C-alpha cells in the first residue's frame, strides 16, 4: 500500500514515542510504501527550526531519518483547483496525487474532514495504525 504522511505525523514522531513514531518505524521496516515529497520535507525542517529551535545538525539528522523511511522522495506537483478549506494544505494533497497514494495519514482536521481525496483515504494516525491489527 502506498502512503503519504502529513508533516504533523513526522513532527509528532520526533516529539514523542507514540503512534506516529511507531508508524515511522513501520515505514522504515517497509511494512508499506511511504512516499515523501520535497514540500513536506521542507515544512518539516522549517518547523523543527522555528518551533523546536533544533540545530542544523539535528534537522539534518531528522530529515535523513524520514528520507530513509520513504521508499521514494518526489516533487510535490500541483492541484488544478483548491480543495482544502485551509489552502495551505493543498500542497499535501498535490503530493498525495503525485504519489498515487492510497492513504494520507494526518492529524490535521482540515484534511481529515475531507475523508478522501480522489482514491486516497485520509486517516488519522490512530486509524491508520488499526489497519495493522
């Protein structure tokens, strides 16, 4: 199954050893095919710098870890029209489209309320983890 994680999943994985960290570990074990887009990687590194005041070395190490978890790192792509009520989330949906993902995992209510984008189901980290029994 092809999956995209929203930036907030990666942030949560690095802040606490919970469900999101477990999902990143599953991706590293190749239990599913994780696709990552440059826009998510950029947003992730930016949040680590601004919100968490991580050093350049810490950011580089974190980005390396998530890049290694991904089966593929893609350019983001674009949408033909705005989709999400928070248009800052549309690049995430463009990534989903480019990756031909079956699942988008996010904690963002603006994305979760959509439930689906094309053929891609949008699930919370907890709901996605339930797919593994």
